[in-house]
C-alpha cells in the first residue's frame, strides 16, 4: 500500500515536462506527496486502490509547477520614482546615471539602511510574488558595492528564505557598477571584488552564483572575465547582464564561461546566440526593464528558437529600471512585447527559470522525485496565466510539500 503525506486528486495537471503533449498535460490526474517530494503522479485511473494518507480533492482545478522568478534585485534601500518621472520627460538611463542617479543613488540608500530595514522592505515585495504562486526567487546583491554592504545584502537575502518559506537563490553582483570611491579605477575595484568581497561571501556560504553587468556604463568583457575566473576558482557558476543597451559581446562572454544564463540580450548578435546555444546557457528575458526604459529593440527571440536556446522570463524587480513585483505581469509583457507564446511564457517561469538557476534537477516541472512545489489555479486552461493582467487566480500554493497559502 503506497504511503504518502498528502494526495491531491481530481486535478488537471500541466507538468511542463518537455514532451509532445502541450503543457505536458495530464487530465483527471493526481499527485502523491511524501517527505516534501512528488512520490507519484498520473491519472486517477492509475492510482492504487488504497492510499494511506490525507486526500485533498481539487475539484477539477489546474496544477502547475510553482512559479520561479530567476532574476530580481529584491533587496535595496529607497526608491527611484523621481527617475521614473525624469525618463518620462525624456532623460535616458545613461544620462541619469552619469548625473549621479541610477544605480549609485540606490547604492547610497542601501548603504544607509540597516539589515532590518532592508529585510522589511524586501519582504513586502517577496510577499507580493508569493501570492501569485512563486515558490523560488533569485535575489542579487549589487547595491552595496563594498565588502561590508555586499555581504549585508546577501545576508538579508538569505534571511528572507527563513522567514517566508520561499526558496531564495543568491547571486553576488558586486560588479554592478563602479562605486563613487573607485571612479576612474574600475580595474582596482574588480581586484577588490576578486581578492576580498567574493571570497568572503563564498566562505560565509552566501553565494549561489556570480553575476556582473557587461555594458559601456558598467564593466567591459575583459574586466568581467577576471571576476569570472575567480568565480570558477571558487566553484561558483556564473550568469551575466548581457547586451541590454548595446552589443558588448556579453552573450559570447557568458557562453565562454558556460554561464547558467545571459539576461536582457536585446542587442545580442547572431554569433552570441549561437554561442549560448552551444554552451547550453538560458536566455532570460526581462520585459519589465524593456517597458520601463522605453526600449524599441527586442531580444532576438526567433534566433533563440532557431538555435534552441532555452528562454526564461523574470521580473528584474528593481527600483530603477523594472519596478515590477508581478511575475504574472512579466509573462503577459513577454507575450505582448516579445511575442512569446503562452506556453513559452509558462515554461519560462517554471522549467526554464529553474534551468537558469541550476535547479532543474529538483524543481520547475511536476515529476517524480522533484520538490513538491505546486501551484493550484482557478482557471479553464494554463494559457490564462499569461492572458490575464491584474487577475490573480491562485487557489493554493505548496512549497516543499507544505501548503503555505490557500485563497
């Protein structure tokens, strides 16, 4: 007799596994959960006659993998609503940054904030994501830009996981911008990151991946390569903000280091796309930033498809260029702005988002052996999760087999 902790029955299931069935659908299905994992999944006709556990009938509701936001800057001080107004008046992101705004204005506010203040403000944003079915969130540092404050941000990110029940993956983004005290000395700042900040963060167990910003207003490919060499020596995977505002060879750089992902990619070249395909890196699309910055050059989605580059979608939640705390809205924007299909969008916030974090082995699809991170929806079809804006159809959310939300 099978023994589960919980059996979900009378459900329609979008497993999001890669097969010939759209959305990986199982009709009239059920899921057995044991020790936080999926122990059984299939049609109810295949279910063993006797099951020794609590059973919850879902009355025909849809199950999907819980959603994953694989690119956020969720921990920060202050806000940049004033810059939002400046951009509406015609100022460019580069102009604002060169005038002392942009990332550096958030750096000042983040350095001034204590850990409790940062955690309290970030928890509000994390709560908003979870109430839309998000179970895993990547959080970057990058607004400290010195050893102590980068470590402070990463510790806050780790603490959010313990207080919320949501799984948090951390990325060290010390190479986000050159801090004011290193103006004109970017090489020396990279040296500080490589010799002090990153090793200390890694030794403290605060880093799951290393990220950087490859752009004319940030760091060159050669400078980032030095940081990535250090990451490799610490056995840390890398990812990259690449080719957002110009083609700086970011996609190729990411591919050279077998990056988990390259993110933004509006200006990625054909050569860069091919390199990502060969490296197995994920293209993470960030339509919130595209919309907020008023960009007109879309990422080369057709080339990603042609070269079979996996495509993920994320909020890029940050105070300056993507004040977006809704992964569902990001899905809609990815469809409306970048012409992704609803199935690509749902895969982009489940299976491919897990791949972008190096976590596909235990989440992102519904299959035996993976974490029981499951979202339950009051919908008629999974395409509705991309279609609707502002309507939250989440019914239940299970993380690691535990029900943490019920509407």
